[in-house]
C-alpha cells in the first residue's frame, strides 16, 4: 500500500489518532527516513495506491490475484 501524493500522505498521517497504547504515531520525518532507506523488491509486488477509489483498488488486486 502506498500513497502517490506525498502531501495527502502527510495530511493523513498528521491527522491520524489511534488508541494504541505504547505505540506512538510516526512523525513525517520518520516516514521520510524509512522512504530513503527503502530498497525495492526484486519481484514486482502488487502495488495499491490509496489515492484511487476503493472499488478500483479492489478490482486491481483481484485481477492481479487471478493472473
């Protein structure tokens, strides 16, 4: 799962409030650090972009699973 729109991703992250005791939400700086350290997969993974409508995402994933 990814969000291709960095500004939208940041807004979602900064607005997120989950009641997870002992597990604070990551900061945008931490997300950026992980992004810089990310190594691409050797195989092509199923990519899901959360910017797209849910129905479109479901169709995409089902098509990839049945291929």
